[in-house]
C-alpha cells in the first residue's frame, strides 16, 4: 500500500497568496519579472526560489481549467528530435520553451487514502531542456475540486516532483529523476468569480543545493528561466480561452 505523500499544505479559502516564508526562511530579493513575482531565500547550502503569478480571465471556468491541465499539449517543437515517448512528428499547440515533452500517466499503483476534496491523482513525466542541460522528472498531480467559503467553484492541483523511491511506488519502471533541484512543487488554482470571470493563480517553489545554482551571480538566470516557464503556462491558458471564444 502506498503511504500518502507529504505535500505542501494549502489554504482552501478564497485564494492563496504568494509564499513569504518557506521552511522557516523569510523570502527576500522580491522583484517582478515579466508579470511574475520572484523571491528567494537561502538555508545553509540550499537555495529556495519562488515564482508566483495571478491573472483574471473573461471566459468559462471549464475552458480555463482545461487550458491548465492539457500538459501533453505544451512543449517546444524545436526539440522534437529529443522526444523519447511521444510522436516526433506531432506539433504541440502551446509553447513551453523548456519542455521537450510531457506524458500524462493516469494509471498508477496508488491505493492509499485520498486527500479531502481529491477527485484524482496522476503522474506527468517530463523531459526538460534549459540553459543548464537536459533533465527528467516525474510529477505527482493531486487534483481537488470544491466550493470555497464564498460559494465559488474551485479547481486546484498540487504538483510535487517525486523522488525515485516515490516514483517506484506509483509506476512500473518509471524514468529516473535527473534534476538540478532536490525539491520542486507547483500549486495551480482556478476560481470562478462573478459570471464570466475566472481567476487563475500559480506558484512554483524550487529548492537546490547545486553549487552552480546556489551562487548569487546565477540568481538572475534562475529568475528569468522560472518567469519564462510560468508565463508560457499563462499564455497557453490565454490562447486556449481565445480559441474557444473564436469558435463560439
């Protein structure tokens, strides 16, 4: 039996705010880069990086939600030849500059206790290419749906990069993790406000003890890369929303 994975706890209230303290360390160096709020902290040899963005859309709750979860439609088509699992002739609909491919795996070995409001959990296997190198990871996606205290419909995903031991509990013969980050997590939240108004929020938290990423001189590169990835996510949601409007 798979024991429940310990995840970052999120408030199920009306929304969430960008984290100010992580693992007891107060974040500093906050700045807005390309619409993304970035901040950092150091604990001994570990660098923590946080990126957060929020945007309101005019559109359908379901369209915005579906624009978030189409992970296998987001990649960099320039990296087609590096794909290992997906069709190299396929064009991804939405650009993510650092993604070679993402594979959604719904069938897992999980038979543990679900979280409150959990409707499903699955794995997204990713191959990543950035300025540092090529990397691979399995991300656990825990999906929640509920109505908050303001009677607003909420769709939420808690994403956690798995260790190899954790991946082995969920999958048969999973890929081995190869990441410069020792921990990485994402928090997606879609909230239906007044009719036709939908707020999408996302926060990324990464922790690394790699010496080449831990130095202050590399912080701007980490900030830029994180902000680019988050902005690609929001652009994909916006494009999906615009395409739906155009088809109506």
